[in-house]
């Protein structure tokens, strides 16, 4: 489920210069996980791995999150390995 959350933040329009900002309720909807608390727990785990960050950065009470460059690279790597 962590990968599902990560992929939902990556989306189809990720650019490092303009990362997609999503609210926790949007992440919950896009990922198909209908429990916002569960999504928030996954976000905290992913943040500890430097794959996502809240917006503004460091505000862990924020409902807005985005993927980091490291997280985006991981999503691309997973996608490439799935094709092989």
C-alpha cells in the first residue's frame, strides 16, 4: 500500500520543478485506499525514507503532500522493472 500511495503522488504529470501537491483526501481517493488515517500513516513512513514530504516542508500537521525526487526515481525504477 505504501507503493500505491507513492504512485498516486507521482501521477502522470510529475516534474521535479513543479511536483504535484495533493491533499490527503485526494491521495486516499486516487490510491483507492479509503481510510485517510491509513494514508497519513503511510505518508509518515514514506517521509522517513525521504520519498515524500509535507507542504510546506517540515509541517507534519499539513494535509498537503508531494513526492520527492528520490521518490519519483523509485516509482520510475519500479515501473521499469515491471516491464521486464
